[in-house]
């Protein structure tokens, strides 16, 4: 063999060995996100925040998430950037604030817009990872085809989609668009047709529209509601519904483990045990694990998002407990900001009967307890998988994409800057105990935009490289070690339901305000600079004296200096420090990009109020 050929062979062997060494050092990563999950549904979080394990509302079970906090590092004061599913999940997947990405609510957007960067899983693929998503994603990203039209786009290499699982019967509850049923086509598409799957695999539907079109289904909606003891959200004036409104209480149509979340867990476990080159579940077939690559698993649970339908054994256990339902005094409305009044009116719940309120709270915490069990199963299977292969690992557990009200402020749902909607602790467990020590509690502020840089850094990325300059967050390992800059505040902005509203939160205060006169993108972006204080619809709450954020102090003369400083800081950051707004439009093409940058560098984490 010629000398030059030997040198080439040696070079390629060196490259191959180097890649294998790097892959061996890169941890396998499991990222878990729950949905609409209150922080007070976890005993360990309550203990850290209040000194008491149980919620102020009553009894809880969370042994597996509690165990995670003993195995790793808890970031107890983490806040989400937007209090709605889609914008919150987009901020996590992009590592960017809504005012830097231009994604404020449930709009569709595309990956070709010039200011957007590759998403978290796409960056992980560049770092050599094989990526998998199981369950709910909520990132409404598309790509543009050759004709410039938006089409479906997978940011994960492997996707086990929750809607497809539902169609295949891997669920207890689902909602989908139906073009036909029982082999017979409809004259028009039935949108968001709700269905339930029994333990025998039978499908039941709750749609009065379906019953009109198909007499053979007559009475099914009412019977299904009764069979599963379901209670839906209803308007005080319009009354109760059979087939409309969020399901706030009821029992699952299937046993534990056979719900949507149950199947997410078992499918992930089966995937890790799969030895074949492909993996099949129902009608979906994806690539099996490539063991030459490190693995990145994203597990998107639906619990405890509506429909709140815990399995029977959990529901019966929690019905033994009586809960202290949050009380609502209508005098709170006298000072409540107009935008927050609007949100609470959409989810108003104080008109429910005492029995309905009890069931709503009992079933919510029962559902959380069931989900806790599934989280424990997924974590244990993942750790076992890595130990068997002698691989380093990292687990990032995010307790909700945002929170949820249970008659707090007389309402259910989310979408506000109030603490119960925005406060979502994170736990990180790693085989590297120096970076993420066991049992450590970090009380410094952290944010959802920190998730992407933390995962990238653990995967071997150098965050100082120019390609990561777009990230808005910090490596949480550095926060835990005290090497990251201290945050005096956290921030966010959301447009869903309330209309454009941003918040800034310090240890003692939270200030929020309307940021735009309407949702029209790119017009009068500096409106708040010249708007009257009253038109900003301000909200200011003092957490030490008013932890439930009942008494709005925005117009209290004693607090005007605090309000002014927080208002100016918030305006300079979200409106003046590289703000992006995008006219995504019906085609989600994102060709109209608007910028505002009158206060560059305003977001410096520093805010002295006294």
C-alpha cells in the first residue's frame, strides 16, 4: 500500500475515533415538559417556597417529581416568557423572548424569516444528536415550499405525533377533524370533533352536530358526559353545555397507562428498548436509535391541561379530600387592569356551585398525581437505559409551559402575568453532579429562555461562538455555580386573549402593562412611549404584602416611584432593545419584519428600585 494511502486511512480513522470519543462524552438528554401545571401541585416546590409540603388548597401527591429534586438541582424561581401554550413552547424551542422572535401568541410562522435561527432540536442535530419528539409539541412552525406557500415542517428528526396516536386509538380522549366516519363521508368537514376511547377500543363522540348528521349517534353526547361524570366550563348567562367548553372535571374513559400521557410514556420506554432499525407504533414508523449518536428525547406531556380526566383509581382517592377553593372578592375588580379583567371574564368560574368547584380542584390535583407517576416511569427508564450503556445523561424537567388558575381571581385558565400563571420551576438531574449538584436549590431568577443554552452547553456547544449569539438566556449550570450574572428581574410578553401585554418581575414587585394599542404588527411600535399612564393599563403588585396579587397599586401615590422605574425599564427592554414584530399573515410567510431599537442594551438584568 502506498504511503499516501496509509496517511489518508490513518486520517479517516483518527476522525472516526474522534467522533466516537465526542459522542461518548456527550450526554443523552431527556427533556420533559408538562402543560398548564401549577407549581403548588408539587410538594417539594411548596416546601421550598412556603415551608409546607401541601398546597394552601389542600392535599397533594408528587413523590416522583419530589425525588427528582433530591437527585438534581431545582431552579425554584423560574418564570415562563408567555402564559400560553404555543408562545411559551416557542420561546423554549428558540431560546428567545417573544419580543425578539416576533412570536407572541398562537400564530403560525415559518423558518425562512431572516431573523429566525434554527430551533433547539435542529441545533442539537448539528451537534451530532439524533432527536426524537414524543407527544405534544405546540411549536407552530412551518417552512415555505418552492411556491412560497407554508407547509408542514418537522423540527425533530423523529416524531411520534399525539394526533396520529389518537386516531390509532392510543388515547382515552382526542379531538380531530373528521372527513368521514364509519366509511361514510360528510358533506362538510366536522372540525374539532371530540371523542373518547374505551378500554375495549370503542370510540364515543360528544357532538350535537354529529348527532344531527347521523341519527344513529343520537343521544351519545349526553350519555358520554354522564358516563364519565364530566363537568365543562360554562358562562354564567348562557348556562351549561353538553358538547362545548373546557372539561374541568371527570373520569378517564380508560385505565391508568392507557391515556394519551400513558401511551407517551410507554412508547418512549419501548423506543429505548427497540433493537430494530425502525420503530413502529400504530400507523407511525420512524427510525430506531442510532447508537453511534447521542440521543435527545423530548417528552411533551398533556397533563394536567384540559380535559381534566384522571384515571378512576386516582380520582376516587382524591375525592376523599376537601379542598380550600381560592375565594374571589369582586372588589378586586375595582383596581384590576382592564386587560386582566378581560382574561378573567373569559375563564370566569366563581359562579360555579361549591360542588363543581370541589370537583374541579380534586380532579386537577388527581390528574397531576397521575402525571407524576408517569414522569417517574419515564425518568427511571431513561436512567436505566443510560446506565446499561454506560452513558452520561441529563434530564431537564419543566413543570408546566405555564400555570393554571383554580378560581384564583375568580377564574380558570392562564394567559396573565400573575404568579400562578407564570411561575414554573425547573429541575435538572445529571450524571455530572458537579454541574448540577444533588438536592441543590437555586433561588436566583431563571427563565424559560435559559433552557436552550443549558442543553446546548451540556451537549458540548461553546456558547461564546457567534452562531449562538442570538440566544437570550443563560447556561443554568453557571447560574447554579454563581458564575452567571445575577438577575434583578425576569420579563415576558404575551398577546393571547389579553391583547399585547408585557411584565417585569422583581423579588418584591411585578409590573405589567399594555405594550401596543392593538395586535396590528409594525404600526406605531413606540406607542407606549407617548401613551398616557392610564392608557398603558398598568398593574403593580407588592408580593411580600400581597402574594395573591389582589390589590393593584399602579395608581397608589405611595408606589409611583417604583411604578415609574419599572415602567421605564420594561418599555426600554421589550419595546426598545431589538424588538421584532412580524406580519406573518395567513400564509405565515413573514416577509413584513419590523424592528424597534431605541434603547439598545437596556436588558442588562439590573433594576434598583429603592
